[in-house]
């Protein structure tokens, strides 16, 4: 006898049920979140590497300036972006305050990768390169000599171990980025004014993300001599 089939029965249909779709979306979300962390980490590494290359370019630009002018430039403190002196070296180097890299005279970007361009005198200096120079090496019109003795002791120490990384009177200038938090960390947060100052450098930690580079006094003298400036 032939088997009876209900007239209300429907053939099976393809596609996802709502439950299956929800599970699929959950799996995709979990996988995406797992991939996001490594991608973010790689982007942070790439940005730090690029900042390192920018710091090296700044070092070379400062040495090139010294070769051309016979001295290093002073920092800039002009706060008004509309001023003709904005981004240019101060008339004299002030040991009592830290300054910013005079980017315009060096032909360099004014901020690091995390910087925000200032548009008004009251805007904060977020991401602008911090710069400190030995004043006697930045006297306009007075060329550096092989016998010039630094009058500012810039010390740099490892942020983790606290160990000094250079000897007394060994640096000519230093420049640093305040990193992704755009705030000076470690010793950089409270630089000393006067005849000596200590700065920090090192790999990123939970409390330190600055990147610093320096020009040593012997290196500067050697580069000036090689260029025929001494």
C-alpha cells in the first residue's frame, strides 16, 4: 500500500537558523578581538621605530646646523603660532627652562607621531619635540672650538636600572619624544635647571614611554673637525 504523505509537510530548506547565525557572529567577534591585540601591538612597535628614525634625522639635522653655523641652535619658546619667530631658536639659551626643538630652522616636522599641531598661543605643546642644549655650544656668532668645555652637565640614566649612561660633561644636546601619552615621564617630567640636569631613557614600561636621543660632545667636535670647521 502506498505511504500517505501529509499535505502540510514541507521539504527541508537550506540556510542558517537564527541560533546558528548568532553562534557564527559570536565566533567571528571572538576571532576579531583576538586579532586586534596583535595588530595594535604591531602598530605600536612600528610607530616607535618610526619615532626612532625621526630622532636620528633630528640628530643629523642638528649636527648639520652646527657644521653650517659653527654652533648648535637654541631651543624655541615662542608660544604664538602667528609670530614670525614661532619655531625658530630663541635669541639666547636659557638654562632655567627646557625648550622645544626649533623645527622651522631645521626643516623638520614640528611634532612626533602623537603630536597635535598648536593653533593658538594658549594651546598645549602636545607631542612637540623637547630639546635641551649646552648653552656654550649654542652661542650664535661664536663658533665651537675643539677646546670648548661644556657649561651644562646633561646626564642620562636608564629608567629601569637608574644607571648613568654617559659621563659628566659628555653631552652637547639631547632631544626626546614624550611618546603616546604625550607627557614627559621619569626624570624627564621634572628636569633640573642650572648647571646640571638628569634625563631618562629606556624601553617602554607601564609608566614610561618617552624616546630620547643625544649628541655627545666628542661626536660633535669630531664631526665639526671632519667638516673642516675646526
